[in-house]
């Protein structure tokens, strides 16, 4: 079969969760499986990460899907709820919303829910997306604590904007804003995302929230998952569907942007941007053909990419090609294409055939 395939290694996902636990042994773990587990499949990853203490989702809809699929673990909706229906779903399915604005707080105060819900209060210490300003946090906390529909205790959360850069002072500045609130309000605390979990141990506190590291990619600038003993969970692969003997001067692909410097074999791989391979990956981006590196040549098209096979002259139609994963870090492909591994994973489309194994 020549259909592009994404193999999901569930044992690698469990290994990466264990790495997160080892990095913050005194903390509980909210495994972040939002956005369909970063493109890996939310339900399969939830089953694989049963050892996590809770799951983090972006939206209430994602959390409801997990509940309806039979997942009983503690669920945290990181964007909270929007409207009465979602608030009532939080009560019915016992999902913990993160409260980050006055509208959510007001709706909670007005509604008497059939079942109380546990809540998190988010403080904006510098990301400037969601959360109460530090000066407003104590009043918001008091209002939340007085809501009849809220089950105590209230947990406190913030999100770090630049933890991926260990040289950036922004993280220390955010902590300086947050620390007084920890002393003032108490309760369980969550600060650390994947980058902070690996690079800022002073942020670990009661709960950590690993995301990208669970899927084997480094959250740190210039880092690699392998450097942190992480294992890739997704291996995206396809096959050669043609091997062409091209002449010197032949121009390859749309626009003829790459010209053969000599007589040479050029392979055609059955994958393109309609499958989620980055369209802006430049010539020279590595792929693995039969386990050996070869460079991309020409433009990425909708269904195909072309590769220089001078380093693999024995390659034939049907031979396997790895786009990223085992043996070829997603971070390297992302850097070449001017993006991040998160986007690569989330961008894999429904045309790709997913399967799962226990490879370890």
C-alpha cells in the first residue's frame, strides 16, 4: 500500500510520561492531550497514559468526548467554559474548568448546578492571553470561593510565555508576579509546561502540565527529544512511487526551482502538503529512504515530494521513506521548514492512515 502512514508508538508515549514524572517526582501530572493529542489521537493516547494523574484539554468539547468514551480520570478544561450549556456539561461530566475571565465567573455565580465542580483560577502573569491580572486575582478567588456551585479547594494556575528559552528573563519575571499570590491564596499550584518541567525546576509545585514532551519532541529552543531521553511517538512514512533517471540540467517539480547538477536518480515519494508534510520545506530537508538520509529537492506539491537518490542509487519503487519519527527527529524537519514540531504533528491530515503499536 502506497498510502502515507503514521505509526503511533504507545510504549514511547508511556516512556515519555515516565520521563516527565522523573523530572518532577514530587508533582502530580496533568498530561496535556488537547488538539487530538497534538495530532496523535486523543483516545489512544489517553488509554496509553493511564498513569497520568489527570488529562488537560483545551476545550470543554474535548473533555466531554473523553467522558463519553468512558475515561474516568480527572479532566481539566484549560479554556474553561463558554455559555450555560458548557457549564452544565462541566457539572454533568465532572470536568474541571479553568476560570480566566469575569464572564465565566459571573455565569458561575448565577447558576446553581446539580453537582458542584472543582475549578482552577488562572492568573495572567505575562502571556497576556487568558487570566486575571495579578491585582485582580485575590478578588476573583474570593468570588469563586463563595460560589455555591464550586467545590473547594480552588487550585491556582498560570502559564509561562518564554520557558522554552532558558536565557530569557521573562520566566523569572512571571514567577516574581505569581509567588506573592501563592503565599496569599494558597491551595494547589500549577505553573510548569513541558519547557518549564525540563528547564525550570523551581516551577514544579503541586502539578506539572507536560504537553509536547509526551510526544517525544523537545520543548526547548534548539533542543532535541533525544537529549532529554524522550522517544518519538509518531513516525510518518510513505514509499517511493517512481525512480527517474534525470539528466544534467533537468529541472525538478513546479517552477523548476531545483536543477540537476549531473546525471542522477530522482525519487518521487507519495506524500505532500495535502497529507500534512510542510509545503515550505526547502531543498536539502532530510528524509530517510531505506533508513538512510537523502535530501528533498524541488517544491513540495499536494501529493508528492521528490528526493535526490544519489546517496541511495539502489532504491526502487515501493521502498520505505520516513518523513519524521524514528531515526529522524521532527524538530529537525520543523526547523528546516521554519515551523515547530507542534505544527507538524497537528497538521497531519485524514488522508494519512494511522495505526498504533507497542514498540518501546
